[in-house]
């Protein structure tokens, strides 16, 4: 995945769908994204995407 700088006051959405992994791993991932982008709201969406 390419990494791009997020500019402006844009929230970051993380769609996890139906998370099959460990809850601690999910928490760590969300914290990592939040810490990397301290001026942005991070929203976690657990609704699966439509095909």
C-alpha cells in the first residue's frame, strides 16, 4: 500500500469489516494510525463493505 500524507482537517476512516483478528492487534493498529495522525479524527467502521 502506498503511503500518502493526509493534509487538511480530514477524518481518517478505517473499515475493518468483520474483524477476524485479535482485539489487541486491532487496538494497536488503531492507536498507531491515531498517533501517526494526531490532528485527525480516526473513525473505525466495522460494517462489511458491499460486494
